[in-house]
């Protein structure tokens, strides 16, 4: 399952893509024009790693969008 968040100037690269695989949650920052990966991180799915996901999202974008993406991930 993959979801794309087209955030714009409030995010590094303007686009954040969240996908789930057998290793955990994969979060990518993509460039708006080229769609090339600017930053990527895969974090495990355990509850204790939620803080890592939250910190990484705050690194990529504003608190508002980080919260929206985190709510999607925890659903």
C-alpha cells in the first residue's frame, strides 16, 4: 500500500511518499519536478519506533503535515 502526499514548499522535495513493505514503513521525499528521491528512510513497524517515524517526518516537513502523515501511518 502506497500513499503520496503532494505538500509543496512545506516539505523537503515537495512530495512525500509512504509505503509499507516487509521491513517496515518506507518514507521517501521526492523532488516535485524530476520525481527523483531526495531522502529515504525505512523504519520498523513496532510501537517503540513510532518516535523515529515522527522525528523523521518533522525533519522532512512541518508539524501540521507530519501529524497528518503520522495519522495515516498509524491507521
